């Protein structure tokens, strides 16, 4: 008997999936455990295995198309079995589902997101014609699809004489440019004329969730920001010493930031918290989300129990997460459960910035690059290396004094990394 394979819910924030690839085609035999398709979720592309045996009778979502969770992905059954009744039954159910969901639009349910840290992308405005445009833009000679109406000879002459057809007014039928229009054109063929253009790219599942969740965070959580400058001289020396002889893997400044933040969070549990509406959750464990850039946005894999891990363990784990993120191989357990988030843009030359809180966290730490600047020490101006960090706080949970105390502790660990050695740092 034919069985329906539904679009799976592969992450806690997934509402629809895109079929990135089919590994079976209609008519192929499928066994339980066979790789059926690859599904692009809001965070990664994941392999989807069949849980049934049978013949692939119907594909409900073609490659590259999106479909809601629990819609028909495929139908498996016996060879030659008719699936018309199943498809008709599903089609009759869909309108009822929409009617039931319609009243919920006014008060949508909020889910706890696990996605990132950057502001939603701004959609490019489409260009429309206007009567106020200068004469250097196409008008009567341009058809609806953007192509210039011109005779083949006029196009040939224009190319030879380096004349931009957008500048020529056509006198032929329906504004068509003809030979005499090229001959009579008095403009300068060598002048540069820009042409407005744009490309519309479909919004990926990941970008949809970034836009939705961070929009909810920014406009529902009252953000405020605290910044400090950190003297990195000792951190630079400590990292050099650790990498030269002590650590089995190369330690980055970001690894030091993660470790120092984790230890500081244990001392300031109010920062390691979440707003849950009726209660504030103060987490006893420290799971730090680390923003990782990918082509379509940002993912936030989680370093669990970071306060108890060494710099070597943190460094190896972050490198592994970064590679998995780029390969779209992260699994749900890799990005769930964060209690605090760090976004580091220092390696991209950014001196300082503010980040949007990554719910359900109450805070996120934005880390800038190390800048070589003059500093005052013991009354004298000397060369120095300074790193700026900014803590974004949810004022419903964290007050200014609490955030300031956390930053002062974090600053102390970064300026005196030897203090971390007694906490299993290496």
C-alpha cells in the first residue's frame, strides 16, 4: 500500500524546506536507510534517508523548490500503484488547513531561534521608469523587456561608431531606431553612460530565518550597549608563548576571548541568562555560541561547557565547526543550547561594532580587531595594542551595573591571561 513521505522538520526553527537534490527518481526501488534526498533547511543542507521500503511513485517537490513542513515530499508504494486518490485527498485538506491557520496571523507564535547575529539583509528596490528621468535613459525606443527597438543596420552602425543606443531617439515605427537616427545623432560617442540594472535573488531559508528572528530580537528586546577597550599586550605575549611550545593546536585570539568570556560568565550568572516571559532563566552551565560566516549569512555553532574546556579543546572545536558550517554539514545538536554568544569581526578589519542579541540569550559580545595605536602608560605616550569589545544587553534581564561588572571581569582576564592558567586554560 502506498505511503506518503512528508517534508521533515529538521530543525526547531524550520517551517519549510528546499529540495537541494534528489538521489532517487520515479520508478526507482527504495529501501529503508537509502539516501532519498538532500533538504536545505534554514541552517544547513541535510541528508534525508527513507524510513520505508518500496518504489518511488511520486515526487511532490521538484529539485530547487520549497515546500512547508509535513507537505507531501514523495510517495512510496508498489510498482504501478495508483496514487491519484492520495494526491486528491491531500489537495482537499490544504484549503482547510489554511482556513484554520488564518486567525493565528494576528498573534504568531514565537519560537526560540538559534540563528545569528547580523541584521536582516535590505531588499534592493526595483527600478521603475519615471517622467523625471534625464534624456540619457531609454524612453520611446525601449520595449517592456528592456531591449532597444532598432533595425539591424542601426545596431551595426551604432557599434561601429561607439554610439550608445540608449541615447538615440528613434523616428521609425513605434519609436524604432533606424539608420537615419544614427546618421543624425549629434552626441559624443565617447562619453560614458551608466545603465541601471539589478539582479533579484530568491531569499534562502537561512536568510529568511535571520531576517525574522533578528527582527523579533531587535524590536522586542530593549537593547543597550556597553563598550570597553582592552590592552592586549599580555594576551599577545601569552598566545605567542602558548603556540610556540605548550599547545597541541594553534590558539587564536578568538579562543582566548571564548575562554575568558566563559570563565567570566560563571562569576556573573545574571549575564548567562534568558528572558522567558514569566520567568528569567539563570543558566548554571556555559554554552557559548560562536558566530561563523557562511555564503548565505551566519551560523552559530555552540561550544558546550566552555568554562571547563582548555584553549586547545576550544580551538579545535571552533575550527571543526567552521569547516562543517562552510560544508553545510552542521547538525541540529551543533547549533542548539547557547546561553551566550560571541561575534568576532576583528579578522575582517573591523575596529568595533554592535551586534543584535541572539535569542534566547540575554547578551552578545561583539569583538573588534586589535589596533596598534598610541596609548598612555605611566604618564608617557607609548605604542600599544588595543581591542574594543561591546556587550549588547537585553534590559529586561541585565541592568547596566551587571553588564559593566561582567565586562570588567572579562577585561581583567584578557589583560592578565595568566589568571586563566589556573582554570585549565591550555
